[in-house]
């Protein structure tokens, strides 16, 4: 594959690997009777959102923010905003979208219920609500099954907000898949208690939405789950590789970089710094540097400044020279994509095509 024509640093997406990653997740979900609602924050592309629904087995899509929802609504008929929507502007934006397509929001506060209900009522739309449960990450989510039921009852009484079910994000579980049985059993126990209490209170959770890329392939261990929301799986990254959730060959998004300096002994400098690779360290291996250099596996990206990546090549048996191109698999691909206006879509044997990152920068 040649990347010589590309202006670097260039984020190149391998189409065949993407299709393989999508197929694998679709087959897993279908085999276990789970719906798939991929989180599109990883790619932020309408084309890839459509691909997830058309060939990737997705029954709907997930976004984080209202701004992403306004873009991704063109890619599907059923959207989950997996982020608390509390302020007036955001609630109004969501309520307007809900007049066009099926929209659900995950939330964890009475204030969010009131704000969203007011916005949906004045827009004349209905917004389904999933009550978010904290299953161990301690980021958002109500803190107990009892609190979930109390909030669900408030939702059920609120105008224009049908109670649709529960959601949770197991972002605290990053151990290897075969070590996830115990932490997932704890999730299942909390979920089971909540579902029991809901039923006794006369409320039905039609949707129980969970799943992350690390836990995706163990989702069948959590009884009660109806759908999963992996996002990173479409591309994978070094977090996935080092965590044991993907192989290097499954990493579909790679940054082609040019070596711009080699004057410091034992080091080369690439044209990708934090403005391309972000500052994210590798969660499962914090000392591993800022990404994996595919052609020089013994190289280590030791330090990034905004536009420079310092690569220690002292352990390599051969080294790239100034002007050479190297390919880097980032630690965390999602924020890297969000830094690009366009990425490059690479079909086998064809020249890479620019692909707009439609929801880039949509953090509202
Ligand atoms: C609420 C929520 N759901 C799903 C996901 C997707 O998880 P992953 O990035 O592991 O694929 C994320 C990721 O941040 C998330 O925050």
C-alpha cells in the first residue's frame, strides 16, 4: 500500500478491516440475541454510521452529544443520546430531533427529566428516557436500584417522556475478556435488582443498554441486557490491543506520518504530535508511549509536543531516515478522529479517498 501522495499526518482507514470488525460484532450480537447500537463517537461519520446499520447489524446508533445527534440522525431512524441532557439549549435541540426520528436519552437526575420534558412538550415531540445506572465507573448514573426506580417513576409521570428502560456503561471493566466474569456478575446483580424493583413498581424496561468494546464479547454473561453500545470496535486502537480485546491486524485506523528530523542520536521526529495523536496514554500499559510504530515495532514514541513526535529508535535494528513515512496506531483512536477534518478511506488496490469527519468538533 502506498501513502506517498497523502499530506501527512494522514489518518488512513482500512476499509476491509472496518468491514471485518463490523461483521464480527454483528455476528456476536446476533448469536446472543442482543441488539447492537454502536457508539458513533469513534468515527463521527454518516457514511460509517450507515455502514453500521446496513452491513454491521446495528438496530440503531448511539451518540454522546446533541450536536452529534443532529449529524447522525441522517444515518439511522433510532438514536440514543447516551449523555445527560440538562440545559435548555441542548434539551431543545434534542426535542426537535425527536420530532423527526425515534430519539432516546440516558439521564440520571430529576433536573434533566424536568428540562427535557419541558422542551419535548413545547416541541410537540416525545423523547424516550433510559435511566442511567452507575455500575462501578462512578462517572454518571444513579447510585442504587432504589434511586433508579424513583427516577423512572418521575419519568413515567413527566409529560412527553415515555420511560424506555435502563442504560449503564461498564467503563471500569478493562481486564482481559476471560477475567471479566466476576466484575460482570456484579453488574448483573445490580441490574437484576433494579429490574425486579421496576417490575414490582409496575414499570417495564423495554431497553436495557450496556456494553463497551472491552466487555462487548462478554455481554452474554449479563442477563437482562437487551442491547450493547461498543464504539471503538469499528477501528480498534492500542488500548484494545494491549487490553487483549483486539489484535494489531484488527486496527483499521492508522496515522501515516513523515520523519522530519533525525539529528538527535537514537531518535527520529515524526510530524504527528498531540494535535494528531492526543496526549492519551495507553490505559492497559501506561509506559508504552504514544502509539505503536507499525514498521518499527521496537521504536517508542516517548514524547509529544503539539506538532512533533519524538521517537526513540535506539532499540531498532534499522531506522527510518528523514523523509520516510511511518505508520502509527494511536493509543486512543476516538479523540484522534475528532482532531481531523477528513480521514482517508482505503479500499484494497485503490487510492485513498478523503472522508469527511461529519460530526468533528460537535461537543455541544
Ligand atoms: C456511554 C458510553 N457508551 C458506550 C461507549 C463505547 O465504549 P467503547 O469506547 O469502549 O467502545 C462509551 C465510550 O466512551 C460511552 O461513554
